[in-house]
């Protein structure tokens, strides 16, 4: 009997220990779950707070200039098509007009809309940056097709559009790249066209060359402003990005004049 009593007490002690271990385990799991939920909630709160902060510091006139430029470029692009006479001219100025409208339209859409999700915002940012490469290649297209010898013009088109495609791929796949990387790529693709500059001056004329050159310089200055964040006149209303946008508009206007007056002239 004493032996049975000892066994019984041991069994009771064992069951009690197992029960306590189960309770402790359940408590630990519950505590871990609560900690996880708290961490997730905190992360969401931080993300929402950061999003609100970004909205709060977004300059008032962010994207306004490119919104106006989009509607203007839409009308001017139609005017170019009206002026075109041959199938080649239609194709050349059509590509240019589409690239111009695409750049300003995408930029205005990205900067003027408060995107509700981070995924949508990042997608629009990718597209916004990509359009710059398309405009550079699109601007070269009318001159390559309409003013240069066919062999040379074709070679320039292949080079500049290939570089533009590389730029688009980099922007789409590496959207978190430093600003200076994008700035360097913009300038590099833009100045590939400089190879054709002597030929352009010889065929389209010195004034066309001057407009293209000054436009290229404005694009370059704009890229420097974008990369450095300076000057930054009014961060709450008209910041460095707005200055960058103005340089883009100025450069695009000069290049449009060159296309209208000399490529189609």
C-alpha cells in the first residue's frame, strides 16, 4: 500500500507539472501573439504617420507646371501632325508628340494625385522617371528621320532608343536608386544625341543646332538641380523639384521649336 500511495502521488505530481507546463506554454504563445500584433500595429501606425508627413510637406505647386504643360503639348502635338505632309513626317512628329505628352501627362498625374497605396505611388514613380528617357529619344527621332542621311539617321535612332530602353529598364527595376544615378543616366542618354550634332547643324541649320544645344544645357542643369536638391526656394510651396520641372519645360519648349521650325520646315 505505501508503494501504491507513492506511485499515486508521483502520478499526481507529474500531471500537475504537465498541466502547469501547458498553461505556461499557452501563456507564452498568447503573449507572443499580443507582442506580434502590437508590433504590426505600431508598424502600420508609423507607415501611416510617415505617409501623412510626406503629404504635409509636399509643396503646394508640385506638378502644377507639368499639368499645364501637358495640355499645351497636347494641342501643339496636334498642330505638328496638321503641318506634316508625308508618311515619314507623320511618323516622326507623331512619335515626338506622343513622347512629349506622355512625359508631362505622367508627371502631372504622379505629382498631382495623392495616391492611396504605396504600391500605386511607386508604380507611378517608375512610370514618371521612365518617360524622361522616352522624351529624349522621341526628340531625336524627327531630326534623325527627316534631316539626316538615312544610314546615319538610322544608326542614331538605334543608339538613342537602345539607351532609352536601358534607362527605362533600370528605372523600373531599381526605383530606389539614388537620385544621382537617375540624373547621370538622363544626361548620358541625352548626350548620346550629341554625336549627331554636327550632322544636324549641317542639314537642319545653325539655328536648329542652337536651339537643341541650349535645350540640352537646360536639361543638364535641371538634372543637377534634381540630384542635389538645390536651389530649394520654398519647400512648402515651390521647392527644388518645381525648379527642376521648369528647366524640363524650358528645354522641351526649345526642342519643340526646333522640330516645328526646322525638322518640318
